[in-house]
């Protein structure tokens, strides 16, 4: 019997997500992919793309001022969710949110020109 135990890293609480739209790159041991970052929080993000890493893959996400190690938690069609290994600093998170800000508009409000 081994004296080593399988210790899971503590999970970071899920942060409030902010909708964004900006190009990103995600690098795994076997591929480089270039999805769109569509939302972000201090603990994770959602990506959209035709080719995404598989669930469970460890990767490096780069977008704007952000470069962070992450794990792919789920993949559904053209979407995937990632969890960051460490929480993103408020300064970097704010920069990403400003760079990728999108104005969310209610479907019941007329578009402004």
C-alpha cells in the first residue's frame, strides 16, 4: 500500500462572468488552436471555435494581456469552458474586459445606429 495520497487541488469559487469578444490562442502539448474568447471571470473562461482542445487537456491560454495555464473542463460543439490554474489578478482581468467589451443588448430593444 502506498503512503502517498491523491490530493485534489482546492477549487477556486466561480467568479462573475463578463461577456467579451476577442481572439485568443490556446496551446496544448499536441496543438495550437485559435478560438474566440466569449466570456471571462477571475477563475475561468468560455471559448468558441471550430477546433478546441479535448475535455481534461491542460493548456496555455493567451489573449490580449492575459497568459494563463488552464484546464479544459467541458466541450460542447463549438464551445468549451476552461478553469484557470490560478485566479487572474483584478488588473489583468480589467484590461481583458475592457479590450474585449461587448455591449449586450436586449432582443426587445431596437438597435441604435
